[in-house]
C-alpha cells in the first residue's frame, strides 16, 4: 500500500507521481507496478527538484479512493485496483 507523500515512477515511460491520499490499491503504469522512489539516490534528488506542472493533475481510484498528484506526466496509463484511474483537475492553492 502506498503511503501519503511517497513518490513512485514508471520504469517504462518515466511518469512520476506523489501519493496525496492513501488507498489499498497497487499503482500500475504501462502494465507494470510502479516503483517507489527511495530516500537516497539520483532519482530522489531529481524528483524533489522538478516540481509538478502548474495547475496540477490529479488521478483518483474509484475503488479504493487513492489519489495521486502527477509530477511528470507522460503517455503512460495509470491504474489502481485493476482499472484505469480517473483524471481530475487538482486544486491549486
């Protein structure tokens, strides 16, 4: 289960997301489980330096309610609980 604040990325398309609301589903992109970005290493540094797009993009799982914010959006298809996640506009604060 993904925890709030954790960053995940897709090894195929390099899409990066941050968990905004926890759920019990597994994050999937391009047909495979997304990888958790560790605390150490280049990937963690890259992710903290590059901010999400202005206005933000948020995806939500209609089954478990997990929500993610996109840091880097690609053409990868985001899934959770075996179905596509629904795209919605993120609240800009």
